């Protein structure tokens, strides 16, 4: 639908041209503000951006190969999304397998820096909004110290991944949600 069609349709509704143009501007602004998207997996492509493997198979080579494959698929997904007018996408927490696990000592930040920078540049150049969502076991308000420490490492991984894509330019925003923890004397939801 072009501008002429919109104005013609609005005139049918007894709006004058100035009112029609104002409404058209509001509609265009609303459409540009709202970005519809989806989470992690594009079933139209023959790749996955969240492939992983068993912890017992963890090696530096396995991490880098799987992460590189995931990031190359992410590039394909983002290009497909742009072609189809989808400008919001949630990146999988599994993009870098076992990124925050203590057994993973792979220097993925340095090894994948250029690829992440390339993806970040594509995101910026195409006005895509991306996000990440830590998994259900990321509980920073846990009563158990080891859970809190693992949660912090997981959040640092998410921040590092987005930073390497270009957060320093203010493209990405972080949102941290924390809910109440159940314990004696404190009910859930309080």
C-alpha cells in the first residue's frame, strides 16, 4: 500500500487530507517503533545457531568449531530476517557452547572477535534489534553461593558476547530481571 492508497482510504472515512497525512505519519512512526521478531531458531534455514554438544566432549577445538558454525548460521538468520522485514531477534544463550562453564577455558572472546564484530556491524547497518535471555538456572538471588557465582559468570558471558558485537557504540541494551527467592520467612511473590 502506497501513500496515495492510504490517503484515498482515509478520505473514504471522511478525513480531510491534513488529518489523513497526520494519521499516516502516526501509523508510519508506530510501524517503525514496533519490531516483530522471534527467538533463536529459524526453521526456514538448514542451520542452527544454538548447536551444542555433551560436556564430556568439550575441547577447545569443539567449542570453537561449534561456536563458529553457530555464528555463521546467526549471520544467515539475520540476513533472512532482513529479507523478510523481521528486525528483532533473540540470540540463543547456547551460541557459544558452555561459555560460562568452569571446564571451558577456551579463549572464545579473542578467537571469535572478528566474526562477532562482523555480525554486530550487520545488526547496526540493518537496524536490527537483538537481545539475549539467560537460562532458567541463572538465579542471582539464590541462597546458594555457587549458584550466584555461576549466574554472574553466565551474565558476564551474555554481556561479553553483546559487547564484542558492538555494545560500546550503544547498539545493544541489557535488561536484568530478578524475582524474589523463596526462603523461610519470605514468601514467593513478596
